[in-house]
C-alpha cells in the first residue's frame, strides 16, 4: 500500500475521536483558537475561501458565517473519515462544500479564491507534499490575496517541546531544521509578504502570507 494510503487510513481511524482529542489536548473545548483564526481571515460577504486539510471542518462553520449566503467556503481533505464528520457538523450550511483531494493537487481553477487557510495541518504534510501544496495554493489564490496558516508555536514546556520536535523529525531531519529555523524564509519563497501573528493562547501562531500580484 502506498505511504499516502497508510496516512489516509490513519486519519480515517482518528476522525471519530479527533474533536474530543483536540479539545482535551489544547484545553480548548469551545474551539476558541479556531474562532480567533476565522476572525482574522480578511474576507467579507460574497468572498470565496478554501480551507485545506480541513479535518472535521470546525473552521468552516465560522468562515461560512463570515462570507454569508452569497459567499462560498470549500473544505478539502484526503480523509473520507474526517470529511464524513465534517459533513454531519455542517449540514445546515448551504454555502460550505467539502471535497476529497490531496492538498498538493488542488482541483480548482487558477485564481479561484479570495483566501486560503490551513489550521494545524501543514507540519503534518511530508516535505515534497508541503512544497507541492504551497505551489497549488499560490495557483488557486487570486493575486495579492492571503494564505493564512495556523500552527503550534514552540512550546515552553520541555516535554511538549520534545514531542513537537519528534513530530518534526518524523518528516525528515532537513525539513525539520527548515521549519524550526527558516520557516519564514521557506514561506517567502512562495509569497511576497510574510508576517507572523500571535494568538491569544500564545500556544499557536498564524503566518499571514500575501500572494504575488501576478497576472495568470
Ligand atoms: C491535525 S488535522 C487538522 C484538521 C483541521 N484543520 C483542524 O484545525 O483541526 C490534519 C488534517 O490534514 C489532513 N491531511 C493530511 N495530509 C493531507 C494531504 N496530503 N492532503 C489533504 N489532507 C491531508 C488529514 O486528513 C487531517 O484531517
């Protein structure tokens, strides 16, 4: 079985308990950090937003409210298990759509979205998938529009820091060092302006990356 199928199966198995696990692990049963993330995504009524590696779709509901009935929110994930949980959660949202796809091969036209988001998932992509995903995001974003990526910040607790480093090094040592030391530079290879924003918990950070003002 190809590695990506094992990874998919892992997320499928995890999907049933994912929301409970996140609430417990992050001590955030109200999904406050994802609500904060949705608030800072600079979109308005009528806009189109793509959330990659959407998981159980918690962010999609907040984004759906923000862009309203005239807008569109698309959540992409390669795990049908995760998407099934998201579907049940989002039944009442007519403007939210779910699509099964690998983040590195986004099935959308060039310049289709006003914003692209990714929450607590980018670090879990393999090195070559990370590069492919960033290239895909640049392609599907409108010129000058933002990609926002929320990730765990380096934790103060030694033990939690150790666990994060284990996760990084499971991607390969070279990739781990790039992310730990040169994350901003990595994003700057794809986007013209990259800024870091803190979150209220201090445990997550958000990278706000503006797409080039290019013509297709
Ligand atoms: C840690 S979860 C994050 C879910 C959600 N964004 C959140 O904030 O809770 C990572 C998600 O990324 C998805 N994923 C991992 N690799 C992927 C890939 N190559 N393409 C699409 N989805 C992927 C997994 O199926 C999983 O749902």
